[in-house]
């Protein structure tokens, strides 16, 4: 079972508009006692686990009965599902019958996780999608929540997985452009960050000093930050090349902070490739942090001069949401959910090439007033659209529609 903390909707009142709060309370009264079960592939590490750690207790606080279960598997299962994940983002894959058998066997062994009495079963991403073979024998409504961009998914992989997704009664995507033709009810809403979590709350000067000292974070020059898993799709190598163009004229550091997750066996390989590229460059700092390093990430984001998300593909990109909430100017590629968050020239900049990435980062380093304006715009944009209570509101609205049918 995933680990969650206790808190309530009342804790978020300072951030909420009165109309939104009233509508949440109205729908919550209507949905009292509804049983929801979330199933994903990792209790910590990665955006889905972080979302559920905060969403589950908030759902409970408004009267829903919510469970969260995590499927388990052998190392070869996670290797297969990581290959599937990459194939969703358009990377080539040699799909084999053995991969299908490994996937099916692991999902078969996890069937007991499903609550036979749940009103709603939510399957997050593709790892536990094989559990939908139980739909016909289950009284509840099943939802597939696709957190990644599936528009370039490998044909053979999709031919294998889509029958499982089609068994669900509904599906959720972050953006309308991600939708697959599954002949079912579809919902579109982005996720949100928790402004009260350890990763996003306000910090004290003492906490900031302690983290800076522990990480031996440079303070003599500004630094540019990327926070992400060590994943080729996040393109840290491209960011390193762009940074090396900047530092020749604007002295600064690059900080690459990330870690791994139980369902991502490829991360350590990418980390070693990155270290080989960086070698002993004193201006580039790489931090491989455990999944529990929320305060450290908070401090890094708050003390950075600018934040980058150089992803080649991105379902949404909560690390960008976090940086915007902390009033940091952000530079991203214009892909996936990053385009929804970074409005070019308003909350940050979108860079399609390494040359553009270097240009916009140099601009932010040289113009403090511009950086400040973009950061202030970004925080208000997140408050209205991408914080946890707004995310809860979207969930309640969807549940209301599904259960009224």
C-alpha cells in the first residue's frame, strides 16, 4: 500500500477562490462514502507516486473512501514496462512474445490487490493495465489514467495494451491531444502540486543553509537547475551542451538533480552516461538523491536563478509546476504538458533547439527584472490551475459524471 499523510481541505483555504471551495464542498457532499481504489506501480519516486501521496488523503478528508495499492513484480517485469514506457514516447522497441508473457504473468499475480467491492478502480499508466481482465467480474467502474503522452506509441505495443485499456469504462488524459480512440468516456485534466508538501512549502533560512551545506551547493555564482529522473527523454546531455555555451560569457553553475524509482531500471545507466560526459567539470554538479529528498529539491528550486525542463517528451512535468510555484522563470521545450504551463514570454520561455535554450538562459541570467516578472506570473498561473485542491475539484467533477450514468 502507498504511504500517505493526514491533512484536510481546510488547510488550503488561503490559496482557494471562494467559488471553487463552494463547488468542492457541494460535490463532496454528494459523493460521501464512494469507494475508490488507485493502483499504480511505485509507492515513491516519480510523478504518479507523488500525486497519490497527496491526492489520497485529500480525497479522504472530503468523505471519500480511498485506497491505494502498488503492484509488485520481478526485475524483468520492470524492464519490460520501462521499455513500454519508452515506446509510448516514440522510442523504437523490439516487442516479443516473451515480453508479453512477463507482463501478463506479473499482472496475474497481482489480481488479489483489486478490491472486489470498490465503486471506482483507477489504473494508473500501463504497468497494472493487465488487471483490467477482471472488469467483467467486478461491480465497479474502471478508469485508465494515462499520465504519459501516448501519441507516438509503438504500434505493436499499443496493439498489445489497448485491449486492456478498452475494457475500462472511462479514461483520463492530461491533454485532449493525447486521447486514444478506445470507444469509452474520456476526461481531460492536468495534475497539480501540493503547496503544503515538504517539496513546495515555504522554507526557513536555517533549512536553506543546512541543505546548501549538506549538498556543498556553490554560492559564489548563480546556478541553473534541472530536476528530473535520469532519463534520456529528459535530455540532460543536451542541457549540458547548452550550458557550456552559456558559461563562456556568463559565469554560472549547472545543477542536475534527480534519482530513480522502483519501476525504472534504466536510470542508473543514464546517470553513468551523464557522469562520463561531465567528467570532472567543476561547474556542473550532479546530485543523485533518494525519493524522500523533498526538502532538498525545495531548496534547490528556490535558490536557482532559472529552472530548465529539457524533455524531448513529457506527459505533464510536475517539476515545472513546482518551479513556477516558487516564482522561478522556467525554460522548457514546447512539448506535451510543458506547453500548457510555460507560456512563452509570460511564465517562461520555450526553446526548440540547444541554441535557443542557451539564448533564453543567458537572457534570464542577465535580466533580473525579467526573471522576477516571469516568476511572479508563473506562481499565480499555478495557483489558479495546478494546485492540489484544483486537481481534487477536477476529480470530483469527473466522479460525479461517471456515477450519475
